[in-house]
């Protein structure tokens, strides 16, 4: 597995305040790929060699198609969180204050998703796209975000979300809640 990360250096690390994009194969040893001292990604998603991220400082939407070596700045329609189709990285969904938007060109252009619920966080897996609303309500789409079905609730306002298949983890306050049934029920 390859892990991608961004953020700020830990205690005792002699690195700039913005770590850019870093990668690890073991979760312990990290290598800087690009943008050191330039970007702190608060949102990152990757499929194959395509990476899309949102910069914390200026809200810039950035995309790499060479595994993070170089990035292109994209027009940003107010993206908060973004997810790529695991089977086709040219397809993307993103959350905005006015509702989800979709892209068929890896984020170069975006269109509103008609009829979609207001969502804060997204996770796209082989089982579908999971969206978590600002109040913690979980929705799932099995058609790439065109239609959504309400599932369950995380029990509170989400701060982050991740999924693998039908397994979903959401940070609510200081607790990670998990669902193993596609978002129908959650427990600590």
C-alpha cells in the first residue's frame, strides 16, 4: 500500500511549515514528492497516478497525473472535499456549499449534481459513493453520484470520512465511528 499525506512537521522535524505532498510505503518512513514549503493539503484523493487535493491556505484545487511529481492548478467552484472514481480517475465528485458537483475530466470542469443532498464529505469505493451530510446523515450512490439513497446517521457533525467497500469510518467530535453495513448503523 502507498500512503499519501500532507500537513505540518512534527516536533523535532527540521522541515518547512507546509509539508507539500509526502508518500510512504510502510506508514513510518516518509518521502517528500513535491510542493515542500508551498502547500498544506487538507483534502487529498488518489487513484492510480492521478491525485487531486485542496490546499488549506488558499483553497486552490490542484491535480497531478504523474503520481504527485507535478501539479496543475484547476478552476475551483468552492470545493470542500473531493473523491475520484476508483475505476476511472477522470470521474470526480466534490462537495461545495451549494451541493455536490461532478467532473468527467478529473476536475478540469465541474457541473452541479441535480437533486443531490447537501454533503460535506465523500468517499468513493467499489461499493459506491458515500456522502456524509453536515448533520451526520449518510447517503450512498451506486451510479456515480447521479442519484442518492439515505442510509443512516453518524450521530453527529462529521470532521472527516473514509471508506473501503461497505466499511465507513467518520470522525465525529473526538470519536471515530464505524459502519460495516454500508452506513446503515454506526458504533465507536
